[in-house]
């Protein structure tokens, strides 16, 4: 990658501005669309650009579950009495020492408003609940548990409620529908959409205090777009840039499938860094071991190279994946009764190879590459917990406690052995609650805003992630940033 | 902290240069001293500044063990046949995915030369070995194991050798002696030392491409020092800046004792960031649970809140501390026979309170706040390992396997319960092997160099740390940076 690509351009170096607008939004995914809509609705003349040939970003590739609570229409219709406080407590607990209390508070306080706003744009949610343990609803139901709300330790720290809001569409088609609706909302506002337009550099005024434009590549030439109010970076994270992941979040490289769109190269983050922007939480990422469906695999146990369990297996798949990466290098197995293995081969996303099977538990254990006696002890202790009806060691819910017995199977979940382990980045530009980008000195960079995975927002830890929190945060932070940019009062020279 | 304090000053804003030199070294600790000496020996006119009233930095407060190998004079005299390859393999393995192969290779290739160079400066090492398991030698012996070389898994990955080089002085007095010798070496070269001189900002030329000076506070006024060749930032890490630790490495805040000198505020790192410098590995830190001496406590086992062991207890105390922080929040106990508790109260650094004692194992277990049966199983399994003479689960060396039996005691090592858990930071400025500071675009910032804990050097992981690697890296990287700055060819305008 050309090192100079992301240098900044000085105002004095611009010979000709090809276009001027109030707010330029860099990136037409979920956050960019919401930024553009809010900026427009707040009176700004908006240009939205994207390097690819179509709108969508990573949001269009996702399920577009949206993590919201505090009493949304769907929650109420499904009989849940969620509160802003419960949602806040959950997000604070799951984000641990990295939690940004101000951002989480704003997000929770605004969650019902954001849900209503999405509905106003035309995003449909059905007032029904999908009750199975699942990575996503493949029905058109509007609500499901998408995090570790019912699992230890969070069940003791915040009153659980399902907060994953799933679009009213069958199958895994939420993302395309969401971005179709957003595109229509953009079109209805006559916002200037420029596709196949790649941002190259930010333009700063001559004392480098304010962002005043963007250099783009369009129709095979460089063009200069001036902004009166600001640039909103909604260009995604950096998971598709291996050298950047290696530099900042090398542990993630043990997973095998970066998820996002090809434009998630960190270019937006790097352009902002070139004008002095601060980045935080760069080592963190979402990591998953999507071992359900079938949910029945939750009845099994996960063991590490020491033959020990290491997590309550009823936790969210992303928490399980993050814990897996924290284990000592070596084998990781999911051990489950053949009964519960069920329709694994046709329904699973996991793709983990079978490590061993056993007509007896001992036969299985003998075939696995972990300390034999410790694994037998682990299985015996687990089965004793089942008998007693509670798991004193990892506090797995009674719902998923089932005696392990032959015939029995072990799936090889060792990183690098074939199990699907998707990942994406959770670090990015340091921003205020309103989306203003901070410089490394703690000040605001005038005219520069960021949202979605280009920024470091609400989701900050892989082991605390919940499906829908990234699209939720991206769309909400996009709105905040777009609004803030549109309302910026620029002193005229 | 004043956000604007670390902004950069433009060349054109300087009205009067109070002094000009070739190379200015910011910080008079171990790295700064070595940078100044090498710069001077390479023909540069050097100024070294420090904010405090005396030389020393954090090196003077440390034991000043120096991690070197590949066949030093002391290693050979003590009968060790260490090799550059073995040292390289060890440092690559212990630094895991963050390992900087180029820096590690240069450090290992140069280790004997660096040892000899230190001896030439007058640093004394006795050709004798301290054989006990210890955090530091309190004798005057010259060599000891200071990492996890003999412990799993590294014992299987690199041929072990002791590489901790301890100065020829009794007690924990290596640091003061080391800095006394360095100060004399500085004095012998007539290097201009300016104490009570705090760096405030870097000065950059008007296109912000090169560092051309430093603004300092001295005698209660701002002064401007111009550099012909460059500035070497040797101003330590940021462990004494709680807001910076919270921002970048919040997990470390679970420990209780930041170690370093009060000047380790990250000011040098932040000044460099203000001129576009890149920082990496900012989330990582050294963490320790110094549970030995007495070494006999290694015969015990550490258990987490699940009642499980989580590490081979013969690992280095820093590895143990890092693993402790990775466990689920909750109690952590060190369980050991009263026999092995020995002279804990008089000799230990740990200061962990006694959680419980037992005239029987069961009595002890009943008093602890972990799953009872799991802990009993853990103790039984461990004792079975002792009987069999090997630990198949955590691969603790046979040397430290001893049956746990009453009377027995548990020390409370839970973070926040009083056990001494020191920490410092391992992230910093991204530099080349020669010490040139990189900007966020991957290019070199002309005239800016960094070393020691201001830079991200050889030591990159808390769980792979070895005593002596920070002073070793600091002194060596200081030399590299000082030399590179002195040899820089500056084009005259």
C-alpha cells in the first residue's frame, strides 16, 4: 500500500474545486446512509460517495439485526418490560473496562427514538418473537435474544430482555432490505449520490485545524470536493486490510474469515489519522465460534487443550469465540451427544470437522489430544452438575444441562482446523458522543466527523458483543454525526 | 491535562533559538543515556534533558537486570552454551503474534556486542550464577533465569538458558549503580546535561515534514533548542498517566501499583503523536503477581473463580500475572502447604492476605469462595500428578510438584484484595529497527527518533515478558536511535 496515499492535502494545494457541498459523507453503508439523511433533514446540502458501484457497505452484507431496547414497540408487543436502565447496565457490563459510559447512555436513552426513526424511514419490524437460540432469525419475526443477556454473568448484572430487532423479511435478507429502504430515503431527499468514487485524501485548511474538503478519484481522475460544514467518515473498519489487522489486532489473525465488504480497508480511519485523528481500542475485534444452530449443541461442553471447560456454553457465540482465542494455543473441542449433534451437518454454519466419535465416553476421550484424565474428570463433573440441576462452575443455565453419554462426538474447534471463525474490528477513530473526531491532543478536529466502524463506538469488546449492536451503533452514530455536521456553525472569514 | 500542551510548534513560530545542537535526547534514563553516548561517539554535539532534578529515569528505580544471551562472557563462564538462535526462538515465541521479527533478530544478533559495550562503559558483571527461582538476585551474582525459559510451553520451543544479567552489586541496587555509571560516561564525554528541563513541544519545519527542535521549560521560562540532526524521545512509557492508561490499556487498571518514575506520563509519546507519529501495541502491559520468593510457593497451585488451575505455576511471575488478568472476574487463590508457606511473611513481595487455612484440605476448601467440588477435584488431580511425577494438564516442571496436604493455606490473590500487582506499559511509538519514528502513513518522520518505553520495542506482551528485557531493549534501542540520529545526513537548504 502506497504510504503517501493517505497524506493530507492542504487547501493551498487545491487548484480547482470541482464541487462544493455542506456535508460530504464518505461511505454509503448503514452509518453513511443515516448520516446523509440526518444531515439533509437538518438543512444541509449533502453529497454521499462510495468507492463501490452500489450502495450497501457491510450493512447490506449483514443480517441487519438492530440492537435496541428500553421498551420498543416490538418489545412491548411481545410482552417484555425492558427498561433503559437494564439496557444500560447490560451494555456497561459487557463492555467492561472499555465501556464509554457517555456513548452507552446516549444510545440507551435514544433507543426507542431510534427505533421509531427507523420505522419512519420505512424499516419494517413485525411484532413477534423468535424464541429459539440462534445466530439470527431466519423467520420474519421481529425480536430475538442476540447476546448473552440470559447467560452468566450478565444475567446477574442486568435484567434480561431480547433486544435484537430483526427486519420483517424471511431468511437472512435483512441487510439488503435495510439498505434498499435507506437508499430510497436518500433518493427521496434528492441527496447527491456519487458511486465508484473513492476518497483519497482529506483537504485541510492551511493551518491544518479544519477539514475543508476531500480529494476523490472518479472517472479515472482526481477531483476536489469542498465542504462548507464537514466530512463524515463512514467508511467502515479495517478488517479487510491484513497489514493493518496485523499491526493493531494480531490476535484476530488466528480466525479465518474477515467479514465485511472489500472496502473495509481502514482507508477512512487512515485518512483521518493523517490529519491528526486519535484512534483507540484498536486491538479489539468481534470473533465468533457460531456453533449453533442447531441449538442442541449448546447441551455439549467446550474444552481447551488442558481438558478443561472454559465458558458457560449458553453464552453468545461471539463471547464463546473471544474466550476461545484467550485459551492457550492447542486443541479446542465441542463434545456433544450424538443425539444433540442432530441436523448439524445440514444446518450448521460452523463447519468444524469431527475430531472423534465414541461408542463409550472413554473411547472418545482416548482419541482426543488433551489430557485424558482431566477430560474424564471434566465430563464427570459436568454430568454431576446435570444430576444436581445446576452448574456451579460455569453457571450454564439449567435449560442447557444434559448428561453427556455415548454415543458421543467431538467437533474440532481448534483455530486453523477448519471451523468457521469470522471476525471484524472494533477499534477506530476516537469521537465525541455527537460524532466529532478528536485529535491525539484531545481536541476536536473542526469539520471532521465519524460513525459506524470507522469510529470507536458503543461495541468495544468481542467477549461482550451482541448481534445487532454494530448496525445499531452504526446507524445511530451516523445520525448523530450527520446532524452535528449539518448544524455546525462555521465562522465566515 | 491541558489538551494543547502537546501540540507542535512550527519553525516559523520560533522567534529566538536559545541553543543549537546536533542531537537532543529527551529523557535521561537508561535509553536516553545510551542514546546520548552513542550519538556523541558518532560525532554529534549532544544535549540531554530531563524533567527531574537528577538523572536516572525508571532504570534507576529498577533492578537493571539486562536480558542478553547468545553466549555472553558471563553465560560462558557459568557453563551455558546459549546461542543467538535459541534466544531468537525464545523471544519470538514469547512475543506471540505481536513479535517484531526484525527488532528481535537485531537484538539477538547484537546481544553479545551490547553486553561487551556495557562492560566497556564500566558496567560490572560477575561471572557467577544465582540458581534460585527469584524475581531478582539479591546477591552480586551475574546471571539468573528471569523469564519462563524452563517452563512450558517455551521449554519445548527454545533451548533454555539464563539470560538475566545482574550487576555486580549486592541487594536490589543494580539500577542506581547502572545509572551512576552511565552518568559518568556522559560526563566523560562532556555531553551537555540539562536537568529540571521539561520538554513541552516538538518544533517542526513549516511543511511539518521534519523535527527541527524542542520547546522546553527551564528556569520557569520557555526556551527553544534547535537540532541539526534530530530529537531522540527517551521519555519512558505512560504508566503514570491514569487517563492515558484508561484510554489505551484499561485492563491494566485492575492492578494496583504502576511502576516507573513519575515522569512516565506519556508526554514524549504524545508530543510525537502531535507531529503525526504512529503508536502501536498500546493495550499491552507488563503485569506481575510476584508470588515468589519464597520459591517454595511455586509448589502450590493457583486457582481461579471456577476452582480451576489456569497456568503452570513455575512460569515467570509476569506471565502468571498476565494470565491472572485474563481469568473471569472473581477470586484467585494460591493454595500451598503451610510447610512451603515458609518465610512468606518476611520475604514475600506479594503481600496477599491469607484467605483461609485448614487443618484438613476440606476445611480449607469450605472457606474459599469457589465451587467446592471443582476445587477438591482440582487438588486431587494435582496430587495425582505429583504421584505420577508429571503434570499432564499444565506441564509444570517435576521440580515443583509436591503433594498438597494439610496443614494448608490459601493466599488471596484476587485483584483488588491487597496483593501487590505492579504494572507498566508496553505500547509506544512505532519505530524502525534503527529507532526512526514512523508516521501514521508508514513513512519516516525526519529528525525524530525514539527508544526505550517511549517506543514499542522488543518486549510486547505481558505474558511473554522476562525481567531484564525492558532495560535490555531500552539500552540497546537507545544506542541504535542515538547512532542513527548522529549519522543522519541532512540536506542543507
